[in-house]
C-alpha cells in the first residue's frame, strides 16, 4: 500500500489507514478516491496534484 502527500500542506493519505474522518475505510486505494477529491486539510490541491511517496 502507498502513501500520497499534498505538496501544499503536507497532508498524507495512507492507503493502509484510509481516512475515517473523510469516510474512507482502511485499505481504500488512492486510485479509488473520487475524481473530485481535494486535500481535506487545505482544500487547495486536487487528487492529480498529490505525490506518491517513495517506499522506505
């Protein structure tokens, strides 16, 4: 599973954890998020702006 970071504010969407506050269950792939997904922290960056983190 991967993590994706908002390049504006640093919010991280972790596929393994999902985002319960936003209604995304653990295991929800980033690709499966809605096309109109925007950063839940800053609301500035859209889904296509997020950067996949390199694995450790």
